[in-house]
C-alpha cells in the first residue's frame, strides 16, 4: 500500500501552482476606441483561449491622451504597456529613436509581403519595420448620388478640386440644411492639417524644399489655402472651423453634405444602415487632384508596436502577429461579416471577390492606397517622407499651431495672407531651433 | 397692502430666478441622460430630438464591453481614501493655525493655496518618475496620495475658517475644566464644527471623484477610476455621442446620488459658520 505524505503533496501542489502563476503573462495593450479596435478587444478572447498563459489587458484611451501616455511611458521607461497603438507618423520616428522593438523574424504564415508596400514603408525606419498595421486608410471623395442625379451632374472617377468647387456651388442649398461640401476645419495636425496638406500637395506645394526651407508662403500654398478657405466658407456648413472627422461624419450621415473628402475608413460608416441615413445614396471617387495627383490622397495606418521598455516583447510580438494576420481577418469575417475586415493593410483582402462585393467602398479604397506614396508625395522633390504629415519629431508641434492659424483664417478671425506669413515664421523658427536650417 | 404685494413680488422673482438657474445647471445632465437613451443616429439628428423611442442598447453595450464595477470600485476607494487621509492631515494643521497662529500663519495659508495655481502638467514628469521608482504607477495607493495632497490646501482653508469662528471663550472654559489638547479637539472643537468638517470632506470626495488629469496619466488598467472609463468611450473615427453619454451617466450617477443624499449637510456646512 502506498503511503502519501501530506507535507510532500502540499509542497508539490504549491510548486505546481506557483510555476503556473509564474508562466502567466499579462500583456497590457494601450489602444483607442475605434470600431476596429473595439472589435479586436472582443475577439481577443479567442487568442487567450488558444494561449492559456496569456492574459490581455486593454487600456482604451482618447487618441491624444493615448499619445501623451505612450510618450511619457517610453521616455520614462516605465514599461506600463507591452503593446501600443500608434500611427504611421510615430512609428518611424519612435523606431529611429530606439523606442520600439523591431518587427523582424515574423513567421512565414504571416506573409509580410502581403502588406501594402506603402504601409510597410510608412511603418519602417531605414528599412526596418517597427510596427504592424492593424488597419490603414487613404482619403477619398464621398458624394451623394441622388443629389448628383437630380442636378444632372456626373462625378468623374478622378475629380479636380476646381470641379469639386463647381459641384459644391451647384448643390449648395443652405435653406434646406444641404451644404455643397464638408471638409475638416478643426485645428490640429491630424485634423485640418491632414486635408489641407493634401490640397497643398495637389496644388503642387510642399512643406519644405530640399534644403528644409519652409515653403508656406510659396504660390502653391497661397493658391491652395485661398481655395480651401473660399470653398468651405462659400459652400460648407456653418461653423466649419470646429468640424473634425466625427462632426463631418455626423453631417454626412444625416444627409447634410452633398460631398465630403475624408478618410477611406469612413466608407464603412457611411454605408452602415444603422448609422447612416444616406447609406444607399452614396458613392465614391478619388481624392481630388489639381495640378498633380501626387499626394492628393493621404496615407495613415493605425498599427501595433512594442515599446522597448516592455518586459514581454516576445509574447507581445506573437499577439501582434495574430491581431494583424489573415487568420484574424478570417475570424472577423466569420463573427461580424466580411465587410468588417480591418481595411487597408493587406493586398489579399482586395483580391477577395466576396469582400469587394460586400464593401462598395473597397475598390476606391484600394486605388487610393496603391496611389499614396509617402516617399514621393509632392510635385517637386522633398527631403521628407509622409503625405499629410512630415515625419520629423517637430512636425506635431508646429503643424498644430499652423492648423490653428488656418482654422482662424477659415473662421474669419485673420486673413489667409496673415495666417500663412505667421505660419511661415513659426515653422522657420522651429526648424532653426531643430538645427535643420540656419 | 403695498408692502405685502412688494414682498410677494420679490419672493416670486427670487423663486423664478432660482428655478431658472437650477434648470440651467441641470440641463447638461438632463441632455446627457436623454442622449444616452438614443441611438447614435438619433444623437446626431439636427434639429435635436426631444421625443423618441428610448433604447438601453448603449448601456447594454457598455456592460458587455467594460468592467464597470472595477472602475466604480476604484473610484470609491480612491475618493474616500484620499478624503479620509486629507481630513486626518487637515484637522490638526487647521487647529494649529487657527488656535496657535504665528506671524507666518497667513503667509503659509496663502502659500498652500498658491500651489493650486500651478498647472498639474508642470509636475507630471517628476511625479511620474517618482511613482515609477516607488512602484506606485497604476496603483490605488498612488492616486490616494496624489488626491489627498491635491485637496489638502482647500480642506485646510475650509476647516481653518470654521475653527476661526469658534469663540476662544469656549476653549478657555474647557481648559479651565482641565481638558488636554486631544480632549479639546475631540470633545469640544470637532462636535462644534462637525458640519463644516463634513462639508469639507464631502467636497474633497467630489473633487477626487471628478479628477481626470492624474487618473488618466498615472493609471493603466488596475487602478483606473471612472474618469478613465469615460475617456475610453471617446472615438477619433466614428460616432460615439450616445455611447459616451451612457458611460458618463454611469460614471456620475453614484456621485450625484451621494451628493443628493448629503445635500443638506453640504449646504449647511458651506453656508453657515461653526457656531451660528
């Protein structure tokens, strides 16, 4: 007969239990409240079920608070986050600073070559990938087919800004709360400056010449800003200088905008039957060009990255590889329908006939994603990468102030000339401080 | 007769004015609750809809996605913990300054209040580094300490004001009867100024409950209170007004109920002195 020693059994249980606890890894993920991210949060339990040693802890924050938290966390090296949601502006800069873990050695099944080359490049620094894209976006023109039909107008697949102005003039009917065009006017480097930078690019302008000399008082900038201010003030909704992405989305979905130029990701919202009153009366065209198509549509990718301060980098990389994989897209399609797949990251998504049929905005999204090239976004050569931003650390600060100046011009509190002159001085001062120019 | 009608008119004006101000203050809360019962598309309708078929889908969605009780419990522990610690420090400090003033007391009081004038972001990095090194990041204890220190100047000022109104004759009478300092505070001063101390405590609880800057910057998941819970429902790309309103309603509901229950105490403490 076997005799059991209760002490030994107790020790064995404790050892087993402690080793089980020791192997349990909690990954803290800092993220934003975008629809695709929320979906990932809900589906992440599938990953936990398949990896019993992993517990996922999502910290959802407002976009700007998240950016501030992540910057503080990285700078202080406090390691509060294992995975961070960042954009294509931060990825190359933070990667270059050594703040992010390289995204190398991905499994063959991940098929990194399936990612859009433009997105891959946008998330890399000197050829090294520092983040994997969760969803990507360019910009395009949304327009109301019913209003165009009634007015006998035809939207070309690639409109110019001047054509857009003519359409806006014809469709502007403020008495019936119908405005010719809705564009971002809210100050911010990621708000009005995103659309304004693409308008400037389309007019042949650029933020800096090859010597890093600011170009904000050049003729293309003047043409672009005068055009933008005149267009929105004449044919936009009242109070446009306070409207960002969400306000314009609300206006468009309520049927108040004949046209709207903004992120391709909105395609899913404007065609959503539960969110949009115009879901069956909307169509899509390319982001307007003018003297050039270069840089007329922006490029952005919400991505997942690992801060170098994380103590669980290997486990974090495995999770990111799963959350941005084809396998994850299949899971989303299975649970929420194929149109809900995170858009704008993988070529294979747009080779799927089922997806193209379910998402009417997909074809134009693909064209715009393919066209956007962050390393060649201006008519004349530029020393920087980025379409609607300049991938240097100082951009965020000076572009926000330039955004305030131009929002002021839109609101009528200053003239376009004054706003541009002030902006030029300000950007120049910042570039001198940064050692780019003397 | 004329005098009587003048009095009635005055009272009527005061009543109407009070109601108007109360409704004005209450309107944002009313609108928030109303929006929380709408769908996203109803929430963005122009002109705004006053009559609609209410839905609880936003609340259901929130309870499905977020661990509300964890956030709420954090808020309760942090708000009460910081207010209790604040009170334990503020009462002796106010006692010393009120009953044993020196020539520097006024200056000290003003200096304490002046610390409230500095924007918190100015000390974010030093505090963050201190918290990192002491392991207080994302801990309830960390926020309790910060909030207690944050509310201390206001609590000391308020309690000091109540203590100053206690006639020294009462204390002298007590001393004649042979009470020591501890007994003087516990048996004479505290019972007399209980209303004021309670209102200081309630105010500290409300301020701690509503604080967002430190909560957002010093917590991640474990210690995040309801202010972080609200922030998680703002959305840079997508409609969120109805869902955010529901989250805000859930976040303010406990403190509104708490304020309502303690209203009598709060108003009495804020409007009357210690022995009036």
